[in-house]
C-alpha cells in the first residue's frame, strides 16, 4: 500500500514537472508567434526610436526604392517646390526625402534659392517628419548662391541596423568673384544628423584654389558613417569650372 502511495506521489510530481515544462514551451511558442507576426513586429517598432534600444530589436529589411513624385502621398509635406527626392524602406517604414527650394530676392532684383531637405517616414498610416534641414539666404553684400550636390546623394545601411543612411550635400557661397564655396556634407539616419562642414576646391584648369578642409559635427562614434562621408567628401569636394 505504501509503495502504491509513493508511486502515486512520484507520478504526480513527475506530471507537475512535465506541466511546468510544457508551460515553458508554450511561452516560447507564443514568443515565436509574436515575433513571426508582422503586425506585432510593427507595433513594437513604432516605439523603438532611441539609440539604446534600436540595436537589439529585430530589424525590418532596408530596401532602396525607386522615387517617383507621382507616388508621393499628399501627407508628405515640405517647404517650397520639390527639386528631386529619394525613397527607401527601413524600420521607420516608408521613407521619403524631398529636396526642395523657395525663391528669395537678393539686392532687390536677383532671385536666389533657399534650400530645404525634409525626411518623412510613414508607418501604419502614421506620418512623421524625422528631420528637416534648411539653408536660408543670409545677409550678403555680394552674390549669394546655394545648390545641392547631386553626386553626394547615397542611401545605404552600412551599420546594418535596419535604418537607412541618407547622404547628401550642398554648396553655399557669398562672393563677387571666383572663390571656394562653403560645402556641407551630411548623413541622416533615423532622425540623427552627422555632418562634415568646410570649404570646397575650385579647379579652373590652370589654377586650383581652396584646401577642401572640413570639421566634423554630430559624430559620436559612428565610425562606419564617418568613413563613408569622408569618401564622399573626397569624391565630391572639387568643382571644375
Ligand atoms: Ca543604418
């Protein structure tokens, strides 16, 4: 009789252990299901916009997309008139970056352009402006000019964190003769801006002016982004006249 009780007790304990084990498996299954569910992932990712958390979460695929202004939703707002744009998908959703400009008068007659860059991301119908960049006409007695550098544009995900990195640049000048322009080259990632700011090099054939020196701003150890931007600087800093 005692043996029967002992076996019964052992069986109960064993059964309880098995039940614990099964429960753990079910929890694991539930986690897997949650991670596999695209909607659940998106709901989680909407909260993930801090550098501290973005590295540890599962990333959506970064994909560069074809930009077509006809596809651009009316909810993508930007100042002035669009000059061109780029588009990509990443963990922020459907990303649009619009290069635009407005016209401003200079010295009462000549028209100059104010430049704007606007990064808008759309996720599950929610529209967010992640970063705006602008270069406005400043006080300038001579000719003021600002223009985007098309050769500097790239969209990559070099650090593989699921957030696209948009690089672009523009030149600004206030001068009445031929002299180096201020050159600003930047990379935007998930609303953060890292920039190289300096002056460009003018190649006039018989003479080259400017040193192409720059200073770094906004870098906090993003080595891969800095190295990329340095290469872009080297490839785009010179202007041939
Ligand atoms: Ca990235």
